C-alpha cells in the first residue's frame, strides 16, 4: 500500500457516510473564515446568516449553542441521529479538516518516527501552534483595538477627550508594541517557512493560513502593518485573499446578503 502524502491525502470520512453540514454565519465575525474553509474543502453545506444587534449576536443563535456565538457549525450524519454542534474556530477547523480535508494539514510525523515524542515534522508543529496562536495571542489585541475604536466614536461628545486620552495611552504603551512584536514574528516565520514555502507551514496552504489570514487581513495597512515594513507578510495576505476559495466565500455572502463588509480595524 502506497504511503499517504500531501498529494494523495483525502478526507477521512467513509465513502458511504453522508453528512449534512450547516454553518451559522454572523456578519463581521470569525465565521467568514469557516466559510472560506468550507469552500476550500469543496463539501456541500447549508449557510444560515444572521445580523448583529447592537454589536452582539442575535438571541436566535442560542438555539444552536448555549453561548449564542458565531461561528458555529452543526453536522448531522446517518451514524449519529443527534446533530454534533461545533463552536470555537480552532475546534471547528480541526474537526472539519480531520474528516473532510486532511490535505489541509501537514503530515504529522517524520519518516520512521510515528508516535514518538518530538517525532513530529516542523510543518505539523507549526500548524498545530498557529491553530491556537490565532485566537490565544493575536485576536485579543485586535478585539481590544476594535472596542476602543467603538468607544471613541460612540462616546458622548463631552467625554470623548477623556476616552481618547485613556484609550490612546493603552494603545501606545500596550497594544501597538505587542502588535509590532507579532508582525515581526509572522514576518520571520514566513522567512523561515519549511522548504522555502510561501505559506506559514511550508509550500502548501493549510488550515493555519486560513485561520490567521482573517485577523491579519483585517488590519492590512493599519496598526503598523505596512507593505514596506513587512513585505513577506503583506504578500502572504494578498496571496491568500487572491485564492478562489476566499473569493467564493465572499461571493457567497454577496449572493445571500446583497453585500459583504469585512471586519476592519478602522
């Protein structure tokens, strides 16, 4: 039996097993990258869209998951009559890739080191790290910045100077230095990509690229992230956003909602 490689890997779902995937999509949310993933996987899925209400997700989403957050995905299969509910971007990505698109994850072990501690490939260790880094490290800074912008624009005029002073101090002393460190880190990761690849984990697109492109792309040209300062990171974002899966995901929302407005730090 020939070994499984990146070129021959397919999803691990049994051929005779049917599954119904539903994505619960919320405007200006992380759910857009799950939609992009589904397009890359080329699987059939149902899309249900929701509008925000005063910045928050609508209460209807609590019928899907108790926290009422998006992204959320449900999967129904013949093997299990009760729908499986997935929440949290990293968990959704890993589950969908495991079952429907293992080619979007690097091979885990080096040749002859299956199951050994520290026997993983560099591509796989990067992949698994980025799955957690995207939400655990990078997104919190961007969420704080988005909230600060909302505070400054929606505060009553008579307290705006105070709000701007306080948020400005946090931005200059905490947010911007930390974001600069992250831009430098990602630039260096692309510069040292395995096999001189153009993606974060090597020569091939992985789920990690899709995970991280979402927050980085939202601040392209802002928060110190410029083409001149971080050319490799800039080129990587443009390469990812130029992919057919990305474009199809955007067009899907335009077809359903009439327009698509990406998350932006402005």
